[in-house]
C-alpha cells in the first residue's frame, strides 16, 4: 500500500538528509577554512621571482563608465563592481633551461576578452592602447576572444592595435567554439596572429629554437600529439584551460599560459574563489603554479560573459623571462 511504503522509506530518507547536512557543515566549517589557509600559506614557486602591478581605471580614463550594450549590461552597473579596473601585472619568471639569449624576453599574455558588447569597444581599445606603451617580444592570446555572433568585427579594431617584436600566437576557447571558430581564426590570421590550434610549431626567437604548442582541449579535438616534436628546445604551451596541466607535465612543457577560470570573478577575503569552471575546482583559479617540469600561469582574463568582478579585477599580464643565474 502507498501508506506503508512511505512509512518504510521515511526513516532512510531522513537519515540521508541528515547525513548530507552534516557533511556540508563539516566541509563548510572545517574543510573550507583548512583548504583556504593552505592556499594562503603555500610558498610561491621558486621560478616566480618578482611581481609588480598597476591598476588602470578605465572609467576614470574615459570619463564615463564603458558599459556598452551587452546582454548582461545591468550587472556591470552594480555598486563596487571592479569590472572596469584592470590590473596590468608584470611578472618575472626565472626558468631552468632558458637560453641565455632569452634573458629579458617579454611575453604579453592576453586571455578571455569575451567581445559581446559589455564592456564596450572603448574599454577594450583603452586597455590595449595602455598595453602598447611598450612592445613585447611575444604576444600570446589564450582564447575566448568573442562571445557573440555579432561581435567578430571587434577583433580588427581592437586587436589590430597590438604589436610585437618576434612572434605572435593564439588559440581559441570554449566560447569561440560556440561563436563561429572559423571566423575568429580568419580575422586573427589577417592580423598576423595565427591560431596554432591543437598542434605544435617551431619558431626562432632571438636566434634560438622554441616549440610553441596549442592545446584547445577538451572543446577542440583531437588533442595535440608531440610524437614527432623535437625534445631539446624550450616548450611553450598555450592552453585555454589550466585543466591541461597534467598533460603539460607529462609532455615536458616548460611554460604553460592559460585563462578560462577568470579567477572565480568573485573572491571573498581569506576564502578566495568559490565557483571556478575547472575539474580541479579552485586549485588553478589564477596565478602562478609549479608542477615539475612545468610552470603554469593562469590569467584572470579581461572580461567575461557576466560582467561581475569583486575582489578579482580583470588582468593583463606582462611576463619577463630570466635565464638561470
């Protein structure tokens, strides 16, 4: 009978719910503080030797808030939102095996621009112009360039302002896959910024060979194969997501540049990020990480589908490589 079945299942259901609540309380009150404390106290990688930052307040620079016309533009107007305060970071990495000729080599790392109307065209132009106060040796773009089928035409006016001395490389991200990846590739190619996709290419930088590898997985398949790749030269990998860190370590990548996580976009004091689109949860949310032999840099990105930034400013990163002492 229905009544007797309900009476039989109720105790088990109550026990399950009670156990689940207890588990959540243990995680929230014990596990989360312990993990947050560990993240705050862990030493930074030895290869990460210096960092300096300046904040570009685009609203003050322009004299108005560059909200634009994106679908979620109302979010950009919320109080204390830092979506228009861009941190231009300068980070110095001293990497083992770096050729002496590359001492002082600079890389401008851009990721997650998400052209979709908010922030506005003026916002992105202002940031790129600020980046071009100096010219990098290498330009690296790690995906999610567009986030709307109507904003491919922003690629030229914005990214066309970029300059570099040696070479430029790019890959696509999961949002590019949804917004006509072929069109994004064509427009980047016209600017001299080739999308290397899931493969490796050999470049000559200051007279030394560099292997540059694109990894667009898991959204673009198959993943790159390094079966015929030379083993001697320095290996730079562009991977949209930091989830490919185990792959990078297994394939002897020296430096991997990623984005995708946006730093969580909302970061709480002490706790840090909470929601991060990664199979590793918050482990690689933003910053610099070491897993022998790979140094991983995860940028917070310049924008996002949802223009919300609290205690997690958008980021553009200048990387300077230093040869071993």
